[in-house]
C-alpha cells in the first residue's frame, strides 16, 4: 500500500508543479498587495481562477495523502515503547559452579 500512496503523492506533486508553472504572474507579490489597492478597485477576482483552485486542491491532496500514508508504516523491530518494559529489571542468568 505504501508504494501505491507514494506514486499518488509523486503524481500530485507533478500536477501541482504544472498548476504553479502555468499560472500567469499577477505581479507585485507582497509589495503589490500592501503597496496599492488597484486590483481590488478594478474588481479582479483571484479566487475564481481555476488554476489557483487547482493549486489549493493539489496542496490539500498531497497533505492528506501524506497523513494517510503514515498509518501504513510499521514500527521497526525492537522499538517497543511499552512502559512495563522500561521498568522491568533484567538479570543475568545464574552461573553454574564447578
């Protein structure tokens, strides 16, 4: 199951890269957001953009698949963290006298 989820995560990453690279640069970044309010005055709706919605969907899919994939991992051998094992004392076997 882990290889299948890994392939799905990698596929979602490729699709996410496609969505990010295809988007038109809106310009300004943080300086444009705080520097001028022209985009709000002109009535540009960025939330209706299909590419932006696809980006958020792919981010959510990658996050969800990563969280789900953790459930299928098993603990390595010898990694038992039970509280009883930590409090038990180990004793050496008794030596036989000659």
